[in-house]
C-alpha cells in the first residue's frame, strides 16, 4: 500500500483536474449569455434583451445595455450591483422608470438614458445617486421637469436634456447642481426664462439653448452665470435682444444668435461683454 503522503501527492493533481470544469463554469455564469465581459465591465449591447440580464458579477463596475429592447426599469433594478460606476442604457424602448430604480448604486458616476421614450420622471429618481458626474437624458419625450428633479446632485458636471419636449424649466431647477459645467437644453420648446432659472450654477461654462421658441432675450437673466464661456441661442424666434439693468459679463467669449429674426438689438449688450471673441448674428 502507498503511504498517506504519496497517496496525497498523486491525488492532488487529479483533484485539480476535477475542479477545473467547476471553476470554468462558475466564471461562465458570471458573464451572461450574449454579453462580453472584460475585467469588471459587462457589455450586453445589441443583444435583444427585454430585461436586465441575470448572473452579472456583483463586482461589476461598468454595465452597457445599449441598443436593446428594455421597456421598464423596476424598483432596485441594479441594487445587487452596488459597485457600479457607470450604466449605459441608451437606445432602448424605456418609457417607465420607477423612482427607486437606481437605489443601491450610490457609487454611480455616469448614467446614460438617452434615445429612449421617457415622458416623465419622479422627482426622487436620482436622489439615491449623489456621486453622479454625468447624466444624459437627451432624445427622450420629457415634457416636464419636476421640482427638485436634480436635488442632491452636487457633484454633477454634465447634464444633457437635448431634444425633448420641455416647454418650461421649474424655478431653481438646478439650484443644487453647484458643480455643473455643461448644460444642454437645446432642441426643446422653451419660450421663456426667469432670473432664477439658472440659480446656483456658478461653475457653468457652456449653455445650449438653441432651437427653442424664445422670441425675446434679456441679458439681465444671466448675471448669475459668473463663469459662463459659451452661450448658444441660435435658431430660435428671437426678435428683441435687450441688456436690461447695466452689468458687465467678463467671462463670456462666445455668443451665437444666428438663425433668428432679430429686429431690435440693444447696443449695450455688447458693451457688457468686453471679452467676446465670436458672435454670429446672421
């Protein structure tokens, strides 16, 4: 008979061979069918998914579900993936987003929901993701922003709301977005702004308001944007541009008013913009 030591020595490689298929199948299960997994990122693009796939590793930090057939985001949809840093959900058929869909992913920094069919969002939808840096809601069917929609997003730097159906912006809508540097509200139906519309956006550098329905612009609406470099107002219905109360806007370098129907242009507008470098008007 073989002594215990020699027996163990001979059996150990055999045990490893027997365990290998089990280890392999475990790794397979952590990457869903029709997906591609690289490190801590999972790509499930263009795979016809109707729901968020199961068996995604709990250590996943990046999840892409672009170009699928998702219709609804359920409560705590991603809560089991608490390490997520980014989620791409663009180009689906999403029309319903539960207010608790993003609860449990507090580390999330980037969320892309563009090119879906979202018509409305509960005002607490993003309250559970305070570390968000970039939020893309462009190319949806949003007709209204709820008061407090972006409450708590103090680290948000980029907000995309382009090409929706927005006709007005709630008072102090961006008050807590104190880190915001880029805001795109182009291609909507906004007709008017108030002095409190952009309250709190002290770091905003680029503002897109092109292709809306403004008929009049008063530059007195913008003095709180003390860091703005570029303002895009092209292709509205602007006929009158006024300065309002005198003040000097030192930071603005680019102003685009092209494609409008300007009939009255207050010369004081350009006196208040000493560092303007480019101003297409026609």
